[in-house]
C-alpha cells in the first residue's frame, strides 16, 4: 500500500467519524493534529519508560497512531510526505555524520 492509499484510508475514517465536519468538537486543524502527533509519540516512549523491551502488539498500536496523525498532518498542510521523505533521505546522504560507519 502506498502513502497516498494510507492517507486516503485515514481521511475516509476521519470523515466517517464526522471529525472533518465544521461543528465537530474535535477540530482537525494542523495545530490540533500536531499536538495529537506529539502526544501519541510520547505514548510510544512510555512503552520503554522502565526498560528496553516493549510488548510488540501494544507498541505497534501506538506506532500506527503516530503514523496516522503524521499522514493527516501532511495532508492538512499539503505536504507530499512521500516526496519529503525521499528528499530528506537524499539530503542526509550528502551530510557528514561523525558516528557513521565509513564516513
């Protein structure tokens, strides 16, 4: 499945829940979604609060939440996330990382 297909499915779900409606108590603004993204990322970290191991199923659920909010934020601010990722990877290859093997 592509990033666009995942975004489309996420948008369908948000629409089905009525969260894109103007009178929704859960307004889907970039700021609100960015806040939710950070909160979900913190929940990922919570799984490692007292050790290095995490329950894979519980962690997968939190990672999915982070991914869904990331897809939605990119959609709301009109960022082509797939291209942004490719551009960032290309840029990272031109950078010098002191701790990188063979650099």
